[in-house]
């Protein structure tokens, strides 16, 4: 059954959450999951995050230091809490849904980082996400230097120099110090959705890939590549009107694109199909 991209309650919830000036990251991540889990109760999972934060707070003295808070986070979430990276099934889509991460205590770097940042925020430690290529991290600015936390590997802490060395050990591309820049909530959500898109596209799951791309377009309506991809998937699924709308918009705004002739040919085919069906 094809998703109704105009009437889905989960879509409406996600759209309303990301319209806020300060996007609540955990709530937005759970709104993404609602498409896959229609009976999901976001309040229940937000309460779980609150409980984890209460556990961390209970380990801290009244006058807490950032170092003590980082140690308490590591102990509560990873050493005793059991959250860990899912190395045996990294591309399991459940790793990208925050409710599943909380239920199974398994995730990938970005979802474990979202959980880590949300718990930390509730105990007064403001952290930022870092979109390091290939491996999402979290950072804390002490005022004198930046510390980088890897929630996928049990909350290990690294310096900027150690992050660079780890990157160089696994990538041929040149290092860019901007890799360690902080990213905002929209960028974090987009990266999480891109992970899901890749998983579903590679699995040939067009229906799920379609709703994921739709969420990406809610985040960034002007993204022409995603508009094209949504149109291509809609065409493959037989949703001709939606496909023609997206692909026509793509050509209108990118008439010189490298794939413009292929898209135009597909639009012509879709017009013939529409005529035949009529």
C-alpha cells in the first residue's frame, strides 16, 4: 500500500515539529519513526529519556563539573545502561529509529548521538552534533578546547587531533578542519533520513524510500535532487500525477541538468500513460 503523503498524521506531526524556531531533536526523531510505527507514543519515549537523565543527575554532586557529567553520562548510558553500536547489523533500519534505539539499546552513531545529546541537555550540559564524514560525533566546548565524544563506541572522548588521526586512518580524502564544525538540528535530521534513504533504496523498498524522501523535502523544500528522486520513485510506483508534478518542477528549475533529457523522456511516457488511463 502506498503512503498518503498528504494526509499522514506522522507527516503532519513531523512538519509541525520542524517549523519550530528551536527544533526539539528527540521529538523530531520520534516523529520520523511514527511513519513506520503508527501506534508509537512519543510521550512514552520522551519520558524514557527523562528517566535516563534522572539517573545521570542522581550520580552527580550539587556542584557538578562538565568532566563529572561526561563521566556520569558514560556510566549511565553505556557502562551500566547497555547502549551500544550495532556492529553486527549496522544497516538494520531499526538503528535509525529513536524508539527502537531506546527499546533495543542498539543504534548507529547518529541516533546514539541524538540520545546522548538529549540526555546531556536535561542535566544542563549543552553539546553539539558533529557531522564528521562517515561517523557522527558529539562535541563539548570547554571554553579552552573542544572535546569530542563517540557515543557509538561507548562514549569515548577524543581531542580534535585524535579525531583527525582516526579520520586519516580510514579515509583517502584530504582532511578538512571544518569536518569538526557543529551542525544544527535540521542537518542532523537530514543525515539520519539520508541514512534511511540509502538503506531502503539499496533494499529496493520504494514505498519506504518514498516517504523518507518526502520528509527530506519537508526539511529542505528547495532540494532539487530529492524532488527528482521523489518523482522517480512515484513514477516507478505508478503514482503518475505526483511523479509528473515533481519531475516537471525539477526540469523547470534545472533545465540544464545532466539528466534533463532522460527526465523529459520519462515525463513524455507518463503523459502517454495518463492519456491511456483516461
